[in-house]
C-alpha cells in the first residue's frame, strides 16, 4: 500500500488599470490518496480532496469536497491506459447583488492512453474536471488532448500537441461565460547539458 497527500495554493491577481471583468482569486486544494498494486501490471487508487475558491472582497466563495477512484493497467512497460472517476459537491456563496447560497454537484474523470516507442511516445487523454476561473466562479472543463514527442537526435527533441476544450460555468446564469477553445502547439527542444535545455 502506498499513501500520499498534497497541498496546492494559488493566488491569482490581474492588473487593476482599465476596465476588466477579471476578478482576483485565491484557490487552495488539499488531497490524500491510497494506492494498491493489484498485480505487476495494474494499480488501484482511492482518494479524497477538499478545496476552497474565494474571489476578492468575498464576492464569491466555493467550498468543494470530493472523492475519486483510479485504475491503471499496463500491457507492457511502454504501453498502458489509466482512468480516474470522481464526484464533487460544492457549497457556493455569492454576495453580489444579494447574498445567495446554493449547492452544486457533478461527476468528472479522465481517461488516458499512452505508448512509448524507441525514439518517440504519444499520449491521448479525454475527460472532465473542475477549475477555478477569474469570472467569480468555478467552471466545468471538458478536454480532448493528443500529444506526440520524438527524439530527432541525442540532443534535439520535437513535441507536438493538439487540444480542444469546452468550459461551462457550474452556475448557469444570464451572465454565464461559456467558452470553446482549440489549440495546437509545436516545439523543438535542444538539450545543452543533462540539466539545461533550450525550447
């Protein structure tokens, strides 16, 4: 059995000059997990977490709690798949224009497949998670991502990634700001030494 825990804290602020809809916010997450090796090729992980999202001047506060279960299977040392399923419940308090309190909950997860070859590797993932935003509330993010890396020489590596994301506010109001994103990234990385590289 393997046990672990982590704490992550973000303090996000924006330039206050000019007119902007973006709100400064603080976001903290604490999580803990236990993992078991079911066989030499598979692992099971169970976890729980709690998070707090708070905007400037306490305009909006979200306290979230959740649990997750994950499974990883490797056909070989270089090929495998891993999946995670979680459930999250959020207690939300808004103070503008009037104080309102309500609860939102939902399911999420991530499925990832990967393959490592002699000179290259690829990774495909699809899933849903909940993220903090600058709009005064957390959002639901659905993501599809494909990544490919290849060693061109001993020092030069090529990386390419494509992703599509759909972001939906967990609080659906007239002012909700749902968005769709599509993005592609290409890069070359030159390893100058074992610890220094240029991209």
